[in-house]
C-alpha cells in the first residue's frame, strides 16, 4: 500500500463539502432508520445506493442506521469511469472526507491480495469514482473508528465476479478466525432513467434476482437478458458468491425509492434500495 491519502472527488457535488453541514445531514438520515439496530454479529452485508445525498441519502441512511457496524468493512462498488484495473483495491492508506480521514484496513487488503491474483492495488480506478466515496461519511458517522478496504469492479465478466466473490469469502474467513468481524457493503443504484412505473418494474426484477441469492442469475438477468441498468451489478454478483462461502444469511429489503422522491419529477428516475443480509441465527434459521 502507498502512503497517500485518497482525496475526495465529489465533496460539494454529491454531498455537502462542509464538515458541520455534512455531519448534520448524515446524522439526520441515520436517525430516521427504524430501531432497534442489529448488532454487528447479527448481519453480514448491506447493499446501499450511491447517488447524491439529496436523492439517495434517505435510503442509504435507512440501511446503515439499521445496523451496528463492526470495526472493519469491505466496500465494493462499480467503476463508472473505466479508469485503472478492472478489479482494483485502493492503494491509499486512508480516504478523506469532510468528516476526516477514514483509515484503510491493511490486514484485510493483504488477505484479499493473497486470496486472488485478479485483485491488484490500483489507485487510478478510485481517483474519480464516486460510488464508494458517497457512502463513507455514513460509515464514519455511524462508527468513527471504522477501518475499510475499497474494491472497485469494472470488468463485466461473470467468471471474474465469481472469483472475486470467492476471494472475499476466503479473506473474511481467515481474518475472522483471529477474532473480530468484517462486514461487506456493496454500492449500487438500480435502474436508470425510465418513467417511475416502468423503472420500478425493472428495479423489482433486479431485486428479485438479488434477493434470490444466485449470482449467475443476477448477472445474466440484469446484463444479458433484460438489460437492467443496475450499475453495481458486478459488485452485487461478487457479493452473492461471497455469501455462499460464508455462514448462512437471509436478505431483507429495508427501503426502496427513486430519485423522484426528492423533488417530485417522476418522468425519468433512478431507483434505489437498501438491503441487509442478516445472519441465520438472527432470522431463526440454523446454519448448516
């Protein structure tokens, strides 16, 4: 890992650039979440949206605010700009937001690199990318001492997504064998730029596949058969494969909406959702 700090790319654009204003904004979104919060051991993963906070902040806050964060989080998201490696871990030692510097978890990064040769350190893939950055202030506000690893996926290749997912499961298993807990957070919006009713149909089709838990079905339905413009489908595919290699979970849709909720224009919306994968003991199921 380098000694550099990854500087914010979209502060003042996707979210407030002032520390006081941003903290008040994020804490307001978190406070609106339904109580009680799940303990860190009672959940494994979250899917959260990554639009400007004015559009998707309420959905993101509903997801993060519904849980207690462990000390270590792996953030996985899309590469919208196509820069850098197709599978890229941030090489920075910390990520800066107006709320301060969020440290990178070096042990998690090292385990991920050791688990799969596809994964490589590449700061270029993260330099201008907003999909992980806009979520970081929520995690900082929810747990100020959180450390993170940042993984970008931009290669629309099913085998690569599955290999990354299996590597994530191996890395998390090894780290947790020494104690502690690692949460997985995937960044993805849902369908883009259709009238609300038609957009919601596409959103629901993507969510049906996501909640079904089959990574191949999600990838093929969204990208190949139905052409749903879910921008984080690669990260979500990797997540579903990772969950297959970890103790059993069950997904729960926490919140759903679209960009029209912000200002009322429903003619051309982007869909958002927050999904939690709860651990089996929390849902009453027995792990096999």
